């Protein structure tokens, strides 16, 4: 089943939109497959390529989403890109989330890098939202530390 992903700013404006295919739907989450739709670009320790396969999980009860990234040519795992944001709104045919700029990159070896802290600090959001975002980042870091330490997948 096709699904449209809407990435929104804290003001509620759609800043990016793309389509994917639903792989799994659970009570509070949806996992979909989408293809990277930008030109090839170096990112951290990898190159993100047009048509790389993204397996994306959005949660209605968590302040983050998690993207598993696989190479378009040989399907090798590149890493996890995690967006901190308000819980997703999951509807028939669409999922939307408010991106709060703060991100976590976890490479294939399990090394974690927090991204866009300065951008997050400049966002005009209330103190409760800010606290929820930091707590979500801490949860992500802890979950990936546990997964990587025990050779598990997220």
C-alpha cells in the first residue's frame, strides 16, 4: 500500500514530501520503504545515493523516527538516521511528523553522532517540547548503545 510522508516544520508547514510503500503497520507505528530522491551527496562516512533504499519507522507514541539506509547498488547497510520530532500522525495513506532539527546518525559500526544541535537550540519551541526532544535523543542513544553492544538490530 502506498503512503505519503509529510515532514513539517515546527510551524506546521510541509517542508518535504515523498511517497513510500507500507511494509508493516502496528498499533502505534508504521514501517515503510522509500527511495532517496535527491542527487548523490556525501554524508558523514557514507555517500547517500539517489534510489538508496530507506526503511523508515514512524511512531505515534515516541518523539523520534528511525531510518535504516541501504545502498542502491549492493543493498549493504549504511547506517541509521534518526529524526527527533513530535510523535507522528499516522493516517490511512499518510504519515506526518514535525521535525525538530535534532538528529542522530549511527553508522554501520555503531558509532553515534548527534547532528544539528545548534539549529535545534535556535528553534522557537516551548520548554516542554525542548525537554521532550532532549529526552528522545537520550532514549535513542541508549537504545543504539544497547543494540550495538549486544549485536542486535534496533
